[in-house]
C-alpha cells in the first residue's frame, strides 16, 4: 500500500484529515515566505539595494511566528487526535521541516545584514557572481523541497539531497577564489569576509533544505534517512516507488 | 500545582512514567557525549593535538546515532501512550533538545577539522586565547542546560539564555581583533580564517544551547519562549517559580 493510500484509509474522521492537510498547507505557505525572502536577499545583494535587503530582513518576524503557530497546531493534534503511523509521521515531519525553514529564514536575515553592509561600503567586490550562482542553486533546492512536500514526492526529495552535494562543491571552489582575492589585495579583506559569510550562509541553507528532504522521505517511507549516504537514500526512495 | 507534581500525578501507569524518565536520561547521556566532544575539541586546538582532535571528530557518529534512537523512542511513546499535557511537552522538548545537541555535535566536528588544519600549518596564530575563553563559556552554557533538564530547573535555563548574550558580545570583540591581525599581516590570512570559523562555530553552539534552554522552559511552563526577549523569558520563569 502506498503512503497516500495508507494515510487516507486508516482513519475515519474527515475533520482529522482536514487538520492534517492544514498543517501541510501551512508548511507550504511558510516555505513560500522563506523562498521569497531568500530570492529577495540575493537580488538585493547583487543590486546593492539596501531597501530591499531591509524589507527581506524584516520578514523574519512573520516566519518565526509561523513556526510557533505550526508547532502549536502539531502539538494540539497529537494531544487531541492520538495519531499513529503515517499520520504521526506527517505531524513529526512537518514540525521538523518547519524548524529547518525557520533556520533558513535566520540565515537569510543574516545575509540581508551583510548585503546592507556591503552596499554601504560601496566597493566593487568580487564574489557576487558566485553568490548569485549558489543562491540560485539553494533557492532551487528549497523550491524542490516544497514541491516534494506538496506531492509527497520522495524522488524529488532525493534530487534535493543530490543537489546539496553540488552546492557544497561550488561553495568550496568559491571560497578558494575569495581567499586568493583576499591575499592579492588586503584592502578588500573586510568586504570579502562579508561575501564569505554570505556564501557560508547559503551553504547552510542548502544543508537545511537537505534536512527537509530527509524529513519528507521519512514521512513517505517510514525510514529515518538522516546521516545516511546518498546511496542509502536512493535505495529507500526506490523501495517507495516500487510499492506504488 | 508545579510542573513535577502535575507530571507525576496525572497518569497511572508506572511503566509509562519510566519510559518518560528514560528519554530524559538518554538526552542527558547524549548531552554528556557532546559536552566531552566539545571540551576535547577546544583542548586539542589549543594544544595543537591532532590525534585528540581526530578522536573528538569521530564521536560525531555516536552522537548522530543517539539522536535517531531518542527520536524513535519519542515517536513510539506518542503512538503507544497517547500522551497529553506535561507528558507530551516532555517528549516534544526532549526531541527538540536532541536535535540541538546533534547540531552542536556537528559544529564541534567542524571545529575539530579546523583544529587539525591549524596544527598541520604549524604557525603560531593569534586568537587561541579567545577560542579558549569563548569555548569555556559555551561549554558552561551546555553544562547548565543539561543541569536544567536534569532538574527541570527553569531558573537555570534563564541563566543560559543570559549567557548567550555574553557569548555574542565576546564573539564580536574577538572577530574584530582577528580582522585587525589579518590586515596587519596578510600572510596569516588562511590560518586566521580558520580561527574565525572556529569562533563562529562556538557562537552557533551558544545559540543551540540557548534553544535547548528555551525548550526546557516550554517543558516546565507550557509557554513557548522561542524568539522572545530575555525580559519576557524572565517573566515566564518567575511565574513558574511562584507556582512552586
């Protein structure tokens, strides 16, 4: 029996089903906010647009509020509905994914702060191309994560885990170039450091997106794939596909 | 009625009580591992002891395993025992604290890697005193967190939240000094960058310890104090004390 069949056949209450679907929808709404914040932050940085960066930084509050609200609903559903099996997994994975989204929001707010500092410095710093490139990669990961949650799509989640490897590799290359620029011209040390913190933040966002993907795979398969190799994740996902 | 009275009077099953106490005990055991890893990492760095750093790095595996094991137990208890109120809060806060401990373990493993690089570089780099100082502060925070969980002590958790402010301020001062050293002598850029990453890791460990403290306050008070000011946390903790 597939995950979706299992989930919809095992409990009778229509309103329970609705409550469960609601927390998933709220996760997606929160994800949309975070995704928007992340695009705005990267655009603001590259354009030197401090106002946009300031706006994006402020959406952190709304994101934090959503985290607490979703968590509270998860707790209420557990207490009232006594969920088990796939229902409980949905609640747990939504709650954990929410926490990763909140941390992505935190990293993004920090990126906004560095973007503002860099714009105020007014220097023409290297590394923006790398930021834009890695920024696009992690935004794509985040979008894929949300799609995976929307469709209970383990294959898509596996793709996110693979993308994280690519981000890590691009990140290392970018950091090496920045280190070289820094040594060539120490006048730019402060600005390049800011670009480095931004890249580090983006790399961490990639890690959180990967965590979210792992939570989705747990939801769909019942297997906890945290700290697993890509190969093991692939095997788990293939088993899910075969059961369909 | 205090939190402890509430928890022990509201359910009849002795074995349920034991299961709940067991996950708390396991959280503390996992916390002990992480605390040890963190002390070893900082000592290894300051002494340039690559073997010790390598050892500490490896304990990451055991920490990850404990995270998954505790999480599985939490899920099982929810599915079988249908906990509510303070029991459910215990499970939720243990599960969340476990996740923060795992991230502290991650940061510490990364610190070990930088410590090994620094030892292999063999240069006499500045910033070690700051690392030792901030390292001691965050280790102390972590110890206090674990004590707070062991004793359901909200006052102690509030102390941890306060300590995080101190860590943030010391971190900023240390980073400013390191930036100055870097500009004075660009030959040390690579090594100083490594020290900076270590300091950043320690600062993040402080954030995770603060998160843990907030989970404990939620457990004891029922109030979610994430994203709250120190003043609001203090008020919540005072209300807990008054109910005792």
